[in-house]
């Protein structure tokens, strides 16, 4: 991926993340709430809830990585003088 592509992807990911960040928090909170009331005698449910939190966190981190890569690409382009003033 070129710096320009990474920059665009990062900007798009940032726009999307700002719209769904609260959803990540609400879903995580709901899973953790359910986990807190699940008896330890239900190990399969506990494991599934734990995996759900891990998967949600992995998706959020992947999105943050795209955003970070876009910022780095934007800075690299600015340093080489390839960006145009808005």
C-alpha cells in the first residue's frame, strides 16, 4: 500500500471509528456485565463471553492500526513535500 493509500484508508477508518466508538464501549460493557453475572459453573458460557471480549478488542485494535498507519503515512508525505495545502 502506498503512503497515499494508507493516508486515505486511515482517514476513512478515523471517520468510521468516530461514529462507532461508543458502540464498541456499549458492546464491551454488555459482555462484561453478562460475564459478571454468569456462574462459574457455566465454563462454556464464561469462555464464550471471554472470547467475545477478545474478538471485539481485536477488531477495535485493527481499526486503530489503520488509523495510526494513516497518520504515519500523512506525516511521511508531509515531510517529503508531496502534500498540497488545503
